[in-house]
C-alpha cells in the first residue's frame, strides 16, 4: 500500500515499485498502476522494508524537485536518506558549527533540549496520573514526576554537557522504570514492557516507540534542513558518522508527545497482540496493517491544534518541529537562549 499524507508518500507494502513518468511518480505493484503523483505534490518518500524499489530516474526526479527519499527498516529505523544538494545559509551553518565547538555555548543549548524533554515527560506523567483508573498507579506516576522536578533543578546549575547528559539519562531511566503504569491494568497484561530496548525492540511497546521515533526523526531532519541548519552537527548528541545529531537533539523535547500516542493507541484498544510479528531471537515487528494504522494515527495527531506558548496562536502539532528549528536558528544567529517547546 502507498499512502499520501500531508505531502509525504508512505510506501509500506512489499513489492511496490516507483518509476518516473514525466514530472510524476508512478507507483506500481505487480506492474499494475496503484498511484500517479505529481512530484510537486510530494515533499518526502518514506520507504519501509527492503522489498520496495525506487528507480534511479524516480530518485533523480525527487531530488531535482526538493523531495527526499528515506529508507527505513520494517520496524521504522532510518537507514538512509537521499536528497539533493542542501540549500540554506552558509553563514548560519558556520555559526552552528562554531557554536558546537564552544563548550559553554554548546552546553547551554544541550541543557535546553534536556530541560524540554524532562518538562514534557512530567506533562506526560501527570496526564496519565489524572487518567489512571488505579490509585496506586496514579501515585507512582506522580512520585516520578516529582523526582523529575529535582532533576530539573540540578540541571539548571550544570555547566558541563557530559554532566547534563547524565541527568537526562537518569530522567529517562526513571520514566521507563514506570512506563507500564501509563497503560491500563488489562492492557499491560497483553503488552508487558520492561524498560527501553531497541535494535531490535523486544516487546510490542518498544516496537511502537521505535517506529514512531523514526517518523519523528524524519520530521526533525526536514524541519532543520528547511531552517538552513545542518542536521548532522548537534550539541547534546555527539558527532558520529552518518548520524543526524542535531535532529536527535531536537527530537528530545518531542519524545513524550510520541510516547503519549503509543499510550493512547494501546489504552483505546486500537492495536492488539496480532498487530505484531514475533521473530526468532526475540525481535518484535509491526505487521503491515498495523504500520499503516500507526502512520495514519501519527498524521492525524499532527493535524491536531495546540496553543503555542510563545506566539499565543494555535498551530498544528506537525508544525512544532519546524517552528522550533527556526527558533533554534534565531538563537544561534542572535546568541540568545534556545527555548524548547513545552506541552501543557
């Protein structure tokens, strides 16, 4: 199945092929036309799994028209991204690179990303505590939320990036130690979760998280590129060949938003154990139909509106990474503090 959502084409079904047809993309299955899409209506192609073919001519059409082609594993790990020569401000990128080499300034920005993540994790914990049917679950979630307040206070006095990473790690560990408490008791019996695991994920909850994190990572890469920033040079995540460190930085404040979607889908019963494939060796993968359902739910959530705390205007959730990327660019240009998005 191919699916066009918000100018992003999702290719989810094995044996699909994409070819160029003039200025359009022709999506076929078993040599039968499934979709013809003018390239100017497409910003990204997201290809899931190894059995989908994108022809060299189609790939060239995409990068000539500003559309990227991204390749993911079946469970949503980003493996490759193909795009044309990046456009943007050389001056801005020079500032970005110089800032990354400045320990003090880099630590300030890294702390902002971590503070955003911890604040938004507390938002998630408190929201689940309000919705919890079990009083003991609600109390456990509130206790962890209070512990995160103390970590936020410690973070404000730290000037070293490595020490800030340590606080982020402790906050994440505390959250995933109680992650099952976000789920209703009858749901957690079907979907047990024991902390965070990945590459590959070994339970259904972590499988969903990895898949949705990959979609979020793609959105953050797109947002940073659109703002003229280099997705590979970050502040919180260290440089590593082939890793979009700044996109991972920007993701941090939005991870609780993705986690909220996982919790909602499971608590509403929109997925069941048959939505997952259990492989030898313990790996858990989404089925083809469940991937489609999660993609649709993710895009629906991105269309929902929220009041932006800085601009006091309603914006779609899908706009938030793009807004934050531009705020980061402004913070770098003007040497001011970066303000993360805080959910409320």
